[in-house]
C-alpha cells in the first residue's frame, strides 16, 4: 500500500510517500520538508497567518516533488493522509483541504491523522517495534509521556501543566538575546558555560505524579538574567548551561518514574522500549541522559532519525497506512481540530502546553 502524506500543522510544509507491505514493514519512498524558519525569525516565533500563507504557496509544488522523487504519479497512490490536528488552524485547513481534494478527485480513501499519533507510530516505521511501549514527546508545542498500547489505544501518563519544553527553550533564548529557533542556540551556548555557577529549580522533581512543568524554571531564568544586567557572554553561557542541566535532571526524574510504572504494568514485556520524538530529542545532553537512564533500567532507547523526530509528512503517511489496515476511511467532511488530545479518556489539564487545555 502506498500512501501520500501531507503535514501543515505548524511552520513546516511537508509531503511524503510511504509504502507498507503485507508483512507490516514500511519504506519511505520520498519525504520532502520545507521549513519556514526564515519567515518567522524576525518575529521570534511562529506567526499563524504567515505560516498559513506559506503553506498555500508551496504545498502543491512539494507534493509534486514527493511524487517525482518516488517516481510515481497520483494514479499510483492507494490512499491520502493529512494532518487534521492539533496545530494552527489556518495551516491545518490548507493541508486537510488539499488532501481531501486529491482523494476525492482520484476516488481514493482519505485519512485525517492526529499529528501526535504520527509521532507515536513512527518507531513502528523505523524500528518495527511491537506494542506496547513508552513515548516521550518533547517538542515546541507538546511535552507528554504516553503509553502506546496499540493502534488508537493511547494512555497519557503525564503532560506539561504549563509550557512545553521546546517552548521553554525558545523563550529562554529570546530572553537572553539568542537567535530563533532557540533550542539549538541554547545548546550551543550551554556547551561553553558552567552549569554549576547558578542553581535553578527542578520543577516537580520527586513528586509521584508524572506531569511536567517548565514555567517556573523559565521565570527563574528571567529573574536571574535581570539581576545580572548587563549580561556578558559568559553570563549567557552559564545561564544556558544551568537551564539545560535543570531540564535534564527534571526529565531524568520524570522518565525514571515512568519506566518503573511500565515495568509494573507490563512485567512480561521482555525488551521494553522508550521512544523519544520531537525536536528537543536532538539536544545531546538530554539525549545522552535518557540513553543512560534506559540502560540503567533495562530499556531500549529508540529515537527515530532526526528528520522523522521533527514535523514531517512521512509519519503522517505511515499513520494513514497503519489506520488503513484496521479502520474505514474518514469522511471528506471531517473538520480540522486545533486541539486534539491523543488520549481521549484523560481529563484535560488547564494550561497544558502551548495550545492550552487538552494538550
């Protein structure tokens, strides 16, 4: 089965074609992503109106490029999948309507995909991993620990009660005068800094609940930076190092408790796995800490290639291929959703992530 995937939930426009064989193994035939970083950099963050207009301008061309790289035409596609949420509503409308139009014109099944489900199922494309497993999603818009029990069966173990981790990185960078996007810039500065010079809080560390919180840490950084004005480059480097160290310690505590919970819930799983996805997964200090933690607890550490950790259409196409083997296609009148929790049974938390409640 060959599926065309479309992703336009935020500031990357993406199209991809993924093939799924009869044994359930996947192969990426093409995966095209166009970033809008340069469009949003002057504003220090994503501007929804600019993002939506940029998607409109390039999506058709990217779909054509994805087909060309896969050496096929739309007639060779068996189904179409597009991100329907969560995300910026303007961008979602662009991708969803384009996917619907292609599906209707070609009389092909259409699948409206939850962006978070795309992340959750990616390791089944890259590593052929079996259910169940743990997913740590750390990105600009989401920070969640999810128990992936099966296709469509997700249990949220913990989520952010305020800022997403990627958002906290970006806001810290902006506060310190670093360039956008902030995550890589904070990491670069931290490599040159002394993490022991400043002691920053470790939010929720030691608590039994598995939720995350980064707003207080961000506030502590702002207060520290204000007290040191004017900031020298050494000050900036040391603050970034202290911030990154606090984040790593917090994640270690939250994740360790999640690994222990998984062991209690699924004692018969011989080779349990922790999957890490999202742009923050590229941070070396965080990644090394999670790898060490998994080794200590007897878990496999799985992080898809970086191109599949950040927003991409291959994960959307793959989610469509997975859905196709079990579910009927979605109706063409399905609407985009700016908020769409992966776990529909868990109660929404006020302030959970950038998009507000129900993250």
